[in-house]
């Protein structure tokens, strides 16, 4: 027999939960968008060129995927604090600081997976583009087209890394909520932590279910894109 769960919402009601979801999506999507613009050119540059130390650069990029999030949050907070070199920007404990932290965490993921996708394009594809009189830009566009499914997967993986992050954004964001119950820097992950500590497990479960739907949706989309890519290559 199923027993219905009675959810006692905090001040702000469903508007409180909606604001948390909106802050989470705004921060994560912005961080991933900026990270994509930064990561793809570097992945293409490393994937297209041969230079001394390329293996070291690739290893550093891959190692970055394992950055401890709390260390990243601490470093970002030190940079943005009043006594830090970027303190004049007054960005500590703001959504912008959270975006910066998630940018650092998502970038190695997007860059590494994109690099693997670019390097996975067969050399014959590049040679064919060159033989047809294509410039470096033309060849780059051809490679991007061939690696597009892997690149999209990289972006989705970066979003999954960002949206599920808790340690770094808790440090740099401060988990702030306005007096009317609207979130300023509280996200799904940090809100779950707060609700669990306060014994409001039902609200934590609601927030956890929303986060789970987002993560599963992203993973499902990534799986569909990968299967579509395999299907296109087989035809």
C-alpha cells in the first residue's frame, strides 16, 4: 500500500522551488555555453596540429576532468574575495561567481571529449578535403561536421558535470535566499543539502527528483545522439 508524502513547503511555496530550478539552469547553461566557446577552438587546435609536448597537453586536459570541486571553489573565492586580485569586481557570493566556478569544472570535460571526437575523425577525411582544394578553415569545418555527435556529447557531459555540482558553488555562491523565499545563489544541489540538514526530507526528495529528471534527460539525449552518430556512420 502506498502512503502519500505530505510536502510542507517553506516560505515562498512553489515559487521557492521554481526560483531554485531557474537559478540552477541559468548558472549551468551560461557556464557550459562559455566553456563550449572556449573549449572547442582549443580542442580543434590540439587535434589538428602536431607539436612537441602534445601528449603532455592532452594529458593535462584529461587530468583536469578530475579537478576536486571544493578546491576549484576555494581558488575562485580567493580570487574574487575583497582581498583577492579580482576583489574590485565585487563578484563573491553572486551567480557570476558560480558561473566562473562551473566554467572551470566543465571546461576540461568538454575539451577532453571534444578532442577525442576530433582525433577520431579519419585522416582520409582531412586528406580528401585538402585534395579538393580546401583551406585549413574548410578542413576544420569538415572535421567538425564529422565529429559533431561527439562534440554535442561533450557539451551534454559538461552540462551534467555543472548541473550536479555542489561543493564549489556552495563555497563561491553562499547558498543565499532572499527574505521572500526567492533563490539568489541557491541551486538544486545546495538546496537539497540545506533541506536534508533541516530535516525537511520531503522537499529534498522533490528537489532531488527534479535534478534526477534533468540529469537523466541529458544522459538520455546523449545516448540518443551517440546511437544516431553510429547509425549515420554505418549507412
